[in-house]
């Protein structure tokens, strides 16, 4: 990197830093999740919870051009698995579209007032009168292994912040228009089609 490039000396901050990485991530002793062929490219603004906490945490203080290899434990990734989040519910609680039959592995979107609640649940078992669902994140309990290069690192601009979907109605985005601070569409559990894989 040329020393005349101001971004080459920028140290990533825990808030308001624009970061672009080229990366591969896999489950420890398991499959590659992203970048199995060519490395994936991802950019985000720090402080907006757009990536797993352990990834962002390990980039703080780093600079453009650095290469890093590290592991992120479940507690800093998608959380540990909780047995209490595996729930058996009556089939009557689900309202599937006509012709749609539930099956193990089906993903169902859900809506809740809690920011920490999952966006979806997975059907684990279909019984005669009940359905067993799992509200744990599919990657809960997994240690993630990253191999990455920091392609770009600089202070985020207002435009960068407004491109993030989880803006949380930041005041810095007041002039960005309706697209800033918008939320993904919401579907009530059991009322819509499962997400495509």
C-alpha cells in the first residue's frame, strides 16, 4: 500500500468505521460457509451490529491491507445452543397456505417485539398433532474460523451509514430519505412461505 493513501494508516474504530474485507469462513472442523471457491467480499460500518461481534471485535485497531486468521467462539458469533428454545407446539397454532405441508428442516419466518429474538425458526420434527420447532440460530454452538484480508478501512461517510439496513434511525441519517432506517418486511409465524435456501 502507498503511504500517500490516507486510508492505509487509518485504524478501524469500534464505531463509524467503513470496512471491506475479502474472506473465507468455516465452521471449526466443519464445512466452509463462505468463500469455498473464491473469497467472499463484504463491507459494513462498525457499531451497527451488521456482522458477528467476534469478527468486528478482532478488526478493531487494524488497518487496510492486513491479513488475519482467527477463530470466533459461539459466544461471540451466533450464541450457544439453548435446549429451552426447542419447543413443541400444537399444529393448530400454525396456519400454512393451502397445499403446503410442514417438513423437518423447513424454515418459518416469525415476528416478535424483541430485538434479540430470532428472525425465523426451523421445524425439527412433525408429529401427528404437534410440530417441534427450534428457535436457536442454525449456527448456534459453532466456532467460526476466519481467514481474511482487509481490503479497505476508512472513516464511514453518511452515505455508508445510510446503506446499512440496521441503521436504528440514526440522527446522522436524517437527510438520507426514506430508505435510511427502513426495516425488513415482517411475516407472522406460519403465515408465509418459508425462506428460500
